[in-house]
C-alpha cells in the first residue's frame, strides 16, 4: 500500500531535522514497531522474517535479556569508578571464550569505539601511526576509523586514502586479483608490500587490522593460510595484529566462537560490538597483558558509559543465552544447511556466481557469465523478497552480494521459508534476464 499520511509526516520531519546523510532501506520505507525472535512487525501488523539483523543476536527483544536490563536499571547505573560484581563477571564470561593470551577487557559502547580504542592502543604500544587495512574494509564512524576504512574514504563523499593508511587489495578469490590456490600467499605478499612501502618511507607500522570475513567487502572469506602468513610479517615488523570481530563474533561463525579462530592465529587485540548487547549499545576490546600495560602509560582511560552495570548485565545475559540456547550450534547447523541449499540454487540459476561464508554469515554474489556484477538484479530481488515478508540486504563494492546474517535463533523453518521465496523470485523474468554467455 501507499505510505499513510502519518508516515509522510515522519518522512518530512526526518528529511528536515534528522541527520541528512542517514539512509532508509527500501523504496517504500518500512515503519517497524515490534520485534520478536527472528521476526519484525510493521505498523500495519505485517510480519517480516529478518535475515539482516546480526545485532539482535539471540533474537529481537529476547525476554531474558530485556529483564536483565530492566532489573539492573531499576537498581543502579553508574560509571566504572566503583567496584561492581557484574563488570567482573561479564569480563570473565568473555575471557572464557578467548585464548589465554587475550586476558584484559576494556568496555566501550559501540564497534567504532572499540576500533578507535584498539588503534590508540596500537599507536601507544608501538609509538608508530601507520596502519595496514584491507580494500573495501569498514571499521567504524569516528575520524580514525574512517581513515582506515577504504569502504568509506574510497566511496562517495570520501577524501581518499590518508598518508598513514596502507591498503592492500581485497583478498577475494572469486573476482579479486588472485583467484587460484596461490591466493593466500599472493595476498600475504600484498600485505608485505605495504610493510616494505612504510619502511621505504623511513617509518614503522603500528597495526594491521582486518575482519575474518570482510563483511562490507561482500562477505569475503580470507583464504586459508593468509592470516597466518600476514601476522608473521606484521609481527616481524614490530606491529600489532587486530581482528575486527564486530560482525563475526559471538558464535555466528558456527564452528568457532570468534572469526580469527577459523585461521589458527591469535591476534594481539580483538574488537567486539554489534551482537554483544543484542541491540543495547555495547562494545569491548580484548587485548594481551603487554598491550594493556603499555596503554596504561599514565593517561587515564575514562569512558562515561562503557562498562556500566546495566550494559554489563545485558551483555552477561546475552552470553549466557548463546550458551543456554546452543545458538553457536544452531548457527553451524542452519548455516551449513542454508549454504548447501544456496549452492543447489546456484546449479539451477547461473546468476548466482558465488556462494560463501561461515555459519549464519553468508553471501550470495550475483554476476553474469563474464563475472560482471549485477547490482540492479540484487536490488530487485531484495525489494521482491520484501513483498513476500522477507527482509534482506546487499553489500560489496559493487552492491551485488546478498548478505545473510540473521539473528542466531534463525531456524530450519525460517531457512526453508527463505529458500522457497528465493527460488520463486530467481525464476522471475527480470532475474532471468542477464548475459549468460
Ligand atoms: N567494524 C565493523 C566490521 C562493522 O561492520 C561496524 C559497523 N557496521 C563497525 C566496526 C562499527 O560499529 P558501530 O556501528 O557499532 O560503531
């Protein structure tokens, strides 16, 4: 149906008085009023299956998480300058999921704040400021984060690469610079080239930052062996390795709790955000004792809201819920099923060029026979899926990768519903019209 008059007022006010670079999903924007499990509901009572929201990790408005927040909020909320049990319990809960080397937690309020702090730590630890990051990477909205996010500074409105940022090519084995069995070595050499360049300039690197699956880059899985080789060179140059786990963390990968664990490496710093608070603003940085000690150089780190009792009560309950409801297991089971079925769809629909990802963090790339990206087809599919009550999103430098990253309570029935409508829309004329030879 057409937007209702009330929605026109909402749109009009938003246009004039809310941030002008905010975006809205869909040609006909939705007004969402309720969430529950893997579903959202709009103001007309229509129900949508949510395959986008990796923040509502244990399900939208999970009652136990809501209750944990409400109860703590009714008792006390302060900053971290007083002793409190919950912050210790929550830090302990996170540390239990990490290797022993990563043994200190700093709490913050978002993924951007986590990466901002990680970068500051690396700068203090090394006394250097050159950072190496991936092409098409996104690490947050602060000055420093945008400065290392090629997704932003190479995109619309961007100012290009700053002097102290060094970008290596997207380690994409489907449409990237190297697509064969040498990919890990090839892309590790690209990282080494950045190190050599920094050295030629008479400087030393501070850090290397990357996501285990590059989400804004279009769900790009790092080739096996790449991270190990890159970490070795980075460490030989005296810099720190940062794993951005803002999207990949907390059980979503299925076979591992964190993304770096897929690659048999241990970072010096990992950053966490999105899923930790199930929608409540919560982020964290885990680092080694050595990094934490170097960072405590006399300047106090104060964060008004980071680590407050309400956030910690919520974070702790999210962790407990992931365990109690076996959600990592569900990510593995449902994700493996979905990926296999996407690969089956790819046999019937050549528009599907590639299927990739781990657990409930998957991507489907739409290309023609010459591997040209098909962003219009991707957008068409997303809008049609909405007509059938399924919310989906796309990403990648060419906007042609369908991202699947639902709440981890997404189950077999939800997966089957998604597959049914995907097949239906893939059969529509527009989706079948593209260059096949
Ligand atoms: N890192 C990654 C990989 C992200 O995807 C995002 C958010 N999309 C961030 C950092 C920034 O997190 P936030 O929006 O919570 O500041």
